[in-house]
C-alpha cells in the first residue's frame, strides 16, 4: 500500500486525517509494515501530539497484535482519553494477559462500562469465572450500569452459562432488553448441558424462529443424556415443521442416537438421506456413521465405508466400535488391518486392540502387541497394564505376570488402583497368593472397594476361607460398603471351608443390612455351601424356595454335591433340571454317570453314557498343563504324544512305587468304569495332573514350586497322591482345578480335604 505524502500547504488537521485513514485501512489488511511506516512519518512531521491520530496508531498496534508497540505508544502519549485507556486495556485482556490488564484498569481515572466489560470478557475468555463475577459485582457497586449492547450482554450470559450458574444466567437473561438467537441458544444449551432438558425445551418452544443451532442444542442435549428416543422425536419434528436442513452436527447427533439404540433400519434411512442430499460424509459425520453401523450389527458396511474413505481421521470411538463388532463375529483380522493403517495410534487405540485380542481368546497375539507397544508405541498407561494383566490372569502365567509387574514399576503406574487390583487378581490366578497379599499390603493407602473384593475372592479361591472372612469383617469396620461381587466372594469363601452357619449369617446380612438383592450367583453359592456340607435336602429345599428361577449353576452345584455324597435319586432330579435348561451340557451327563458308577450301578451309568453318545453330546476331556520357560506343556490322560513321553512315564512309575511304600493306597473308586483293579490303577497312574507333575519334576530345579493347572475337578486319587508326592520330593505343588487352588506341602493340602 502506498502512503501518500501530505502536501506542504496542507493543514495539520488534514495531515492527521490522511494518516488516520491509512491506519484504519491497514487494520483491515493486517499489514504491520504500513503501520510502522505511518508511525515514522507521524514522528517526522511532528504529529505525535495529536490525541485523535495517536489513538488510531494505538488502535492499529493493538488490533494487529503488536502489544509491545502499543504499550510504547500508550506510555508516550502526553494526553490519554478513555478511548486510549480502553484500547490498551482491551488489547491486554483479549491477549490473555489479565495481570497487565488489571494494572491498566486500576490506573484508569474513571473507568466506564466499556472498561469494566473488557475486564469481565477477558476473565470470561480464560475461564476465570469467579474473577469475572467479582468484576461485575464491583461494576454494579461503583454505580456504572452494564451496557445494553447485545454482544456484551451475551458474553456475560455465556460466562454464567458455561460456569453452570443457572440462577445468575437467568437474572442476566431476564434483564436483557434485546435478545437475539444467540441469547436464546446460550440459555437452551446451558439447560441441556447441565441436565435440565425440560427448561431447555420450554425456552426452545418460546422462540419464534429457532435456527439450526437451536434445534441442534435440543437434539444433542437429549442424546448426551441418553434420551435417544426423545432426540429422534425432536429430529422428526424439525423435518416436519421447519424449512431448515440438518447440518453435520444434527446428523452426527442423530447417528449417535441410532447407534445407542442399535437401530440399524433408521440409521440406514439417515444414511440414504445424506446420499440423496449430497451431504459431505467426512470428519465427525463419517465417524458417527461408522459408529452407528458398527454398534447396530452392520459391521461389514462400516468396514466398507472405511475402505472407501480411508482411515485418515478415523477417531478412537469409531475404531473401538468397529473392533467390538469384529470381536463379536470372531474375526479380528480386519480390525488389526485398520489399526496398522491408523496414522495416529494413541494409547487408547493400542489398549483397545490388545483387549480385542484378549476378548477373542487370542491371548498370545495380545501379548505380542503389548510388547510391540512397549517398543514402538506410546507409553502404556494404567488401563493398558490392567488389561494385559487380565490376559496373564487368564493364562495363569506367573513369570509373565512378574515381568509386567516390573514394567508397571518402571512406568511408575504400580500405585494405580486399577493396576494394583489387576496384580492381585493375576497373582492369585497364577497360584501365588503370597504375592497377591504383598500387593494388597503395599497399596494399603490407596485401596478401593474393588481392591478389598479382589483380595477376598483371591483368599476364597485358595481355600483360605477364614482369612477371607476376617478381611471382610475388617472391611465392614472401616465402613467400606460391600457390593454384590464382594458378597459372592464371601459366600464362596464360606463354601470352600464348610462354614455353613457363617454363610447363612452373611446371606442374611447382605439382604437385611446392606439391602443388596441376591442374584442367581448368590443363590448358587448358598446351594453350593449347603451341598458341599452334605445338607442335600436343605440345599434342594433352598432351590425350591428361591424367588428366582434356578439356573444352570444352581442345579450344577447340587448335582456336583450329589456326586460327592453319592445321592443317586437327587442327582437324577438335578441332572434332569440341568439338562432341561441346557440339553447339551456334557457335565450333567458325566456327573450323573459318575454318581451311578460311584454307587456301583455300572449298567445305569453305561446307559447314561450311551444316551450321551446317541445325542452326540461331546464330553469335555480332562487336561492339565504346566508352563516352563515361557512355554506351556499340555497333558491328557494316558498322553503319549509329548516328546519326553518315555522319561515322563518312567518318572511317574518311580513316584508311584515310592509313594505306595510311604502308605499311599490308590483310590480305584475314582475310576468310574467296571474294570479290573490292575487296569484301574494304571489309568489312575496316568491321569493328566500326575503326568504334568512328573514332567515338571524332570525339567525344573529342585527348590522351585510346581504350578499345575487343570480344567476339571481334581479326583480323589490324584488329590491323595499329590499329598504324598509333595512330601516325597520336598516341594510345594500348587494345583488349580475348575473350582479352587490346592496348595500341597509336606504331605497335606490347604483345603484340608474339603473340596
């Protein structure tokens, strides 16, 4: 921009007007070089004493962000008007330098409404609402009336609305003489955001001509509150009575409502409308569309949209919804392809992918991805660590779990409640109740209800029922309110050690003191408690009097107790009810057949097994496994496939001979088939847990604890034999079966033979 040279004959005033015009034009063009050139000529021509011209120069520097130049001009001005003060004040306030603005404000001889408003708006912009309110109150008390200009009043209204002060917001709203759409929308948005939808809708209905922002405030507000049906009703009303077309915010909210309701049909209709109206499907709208399809069962369409539009800007919510969809259908590979293509993979995306693998049973893949995350990705947070610890819990891998514990310490996440709770569960499920206790003690100042519950359940699973109950009583003394899961742990603890009286007492306490309505899990625990203790009639009466229909677990618990206590008649009844609920439950057939076999009714047992075969019900095969040097070794009965088969069989034969010398008598009743005693003994000798123990003895140092996992209940013979083996080899042997842990040491078991 060329700067005109004032003619020599021109008057002082005309020179000022010319430069003032140039400065005002320079403000519009945002050209700082022009302003500085004008500033130089003002000084050269001695025009720096004119208030009008210097105010324009000051305004130029303030509006173009040259705050240091503005401050210098202001400081050198021989005469300052209220405009001068307000210009520099506004520059500081809008620039976020409220301390400097406050100093300027305090020096103004007589601040006017603009001065006060600049400070109020400045504090409001920085979210310092308390200071803004204080300034407003000081303005009122000083006798300065608030400006009635709508934008300024709206700013004040917006401040109160954002801070959630609906009372003061209403005061400002009611006193405003002029209200534009922004005024109404601010109030509507406030009510919807802070959970006052009726007030928001009432204001909306008072508007003569609501705009798209008004409609969006109502629709989005209802969606955020989970009132998705109401959001859809408002959207339908908008289409019917308004000439407005939905914008990307409207469509994003409505698609979210469809996703929450899993309404695929309506979601498809909205998608079709977007195509017909040629609406750009990108950004937030595309993510909402993907989310809707993924959550509503249209995962293939969601995947197709991703393939067509690419993964750029695919947000984490849409990705995790897609991932959930793939997990549900058991095909997680497409999700991994999308994950690998994401440009920005934050810790949430990594964690979601790891959890997705775990949910699909792909535990090794989950661990591999976690290791990759540690090497290449973002730093794992407490949620990631808790998720991976749950994977180790499923694998019962103590070595891996300890490595992750060390990682959590290194990442300074070990003090996190979620990580601490996950560590307790991991150590417990991996057979190390000692380490679980240690973690529990270390987080003594940072425990929540779940921490106590995890530890109570851990103690119960390891047969330490009395300690679990003591911990529960301590929890109550500390006024920590138990929940449904806590009581499942407590009742389970009583069941594992036969504390019938205490179990009944806690069941009553749960209902009558803590007012927790028993669930099927609690009722099943009570059936198990009574059944294990041999109170089969009472257990059956309890089932008959339950206010809820007994489920598979309740009948299964009674059936298992009948097998232990050899009650054929009640076993038949329990099996019939169990098979009515689950016709393909192999455990029901096996338990009934085993009960008949245990009572010597071989023909009846054979008929049950034939019926099972005729109906093509697959029996779950008993397997045991042990992890050594990060590798899992699995064994079945009479397993002949392991590379060390010969050495394993020699070892178990040697052990069998030695423990018989020590007084062990094989429990041939545990072989529930009508066979010769010699054959029965051979079968017993080659049970899967015994083979796993023999293998572990061959491949581990003599001082280590053996940890064996089994998918079914350990039989009487194996339980007795392992007690002798622990004494023979002077090693602790921990066996986890389908219901609990057994700690064998020096010839005895932690369960006290009650399991």
